[in-house]
C-alpha cells in the first residue's frame, strides 16, 4: 500500500535545550550566507524554515510534517504549494504571500517572510516559507546536523509505523508468557 506520508523533523524534548542552533543552521543553509556561531553573528533578519518553541514538556519544533492530505496545499489558490515526491514544498516565485496557508497548517509550520535576493539583501515582496528538508543538500537537513545534543532526527513515518508494530507484537508476546 503506497502512502504519501513524507519524512519530517522531530525533536526529543528531553534532549533539546532550546539553543536554536537548528534555526541558525536552517537559515544559513537556505540564505546562502555563511553560517555563524550565534544569531548575533549574522547581519539582517534570521528567517529559518522551522522554529524552536517552548512547550509544557520542554522544547520542541514547529516544523512541517509534510502531511498526506496537506491542508496548506489544499487552500493555496496560486498553487505555490505543491508536492515534490512525498514532501510538500513552496515555490516562492508563485507565492503571492496571501497567508491562506498559515491558518490551514495544523502545526504552525508556515511563516510569511520577505522574499529576499540574498546577494543584494533587497526585499522582493512576501512569500510563504516552511521546511523543505534541505532537499537540495546531499547531507540531509542542516538542522539535524547542527544540533549539538542530537535532539533532532529525520523521521520516516512508514519506518516508524513498522517499528512500533514490531514493538507492540513483542510486548504482547512477552505479556502472554506471564
């Protein structure tokens, strides 16, 4: 059975300290600017495609889950949000910055930010931005690589489902032997 579940980034709240190294790495990877060690070492606005958020259980990420039936894709009138393979992506050239995708996203993963020519730092209107899993990078998501605590991981939902199924069966077998 084929599904359209896409990979996504997850944070372990027990390991995440809220340092925001992932945000900086994301911004650096997508802006073409040299990575800095801290947000203060960059000039201009830092606009990452994911956001570290404080929750009751610790720190976590507001990031795209690349939904199977993506609400953001369904409401996008200019068709700037599309599916590329299993991932849901935004084409900033088509995006009008209308913001219809923001309330549609159940994960708070989309931001409307200035569309910039990073070479000149000129603003070119507004556009939606969200995690694209650093698809143009052979090394995978920059945020996962940059996390100093190993709190982030790339989740394959189908693999996760299989692993949880195996764990459930093993637990049932162990319980049946009691």
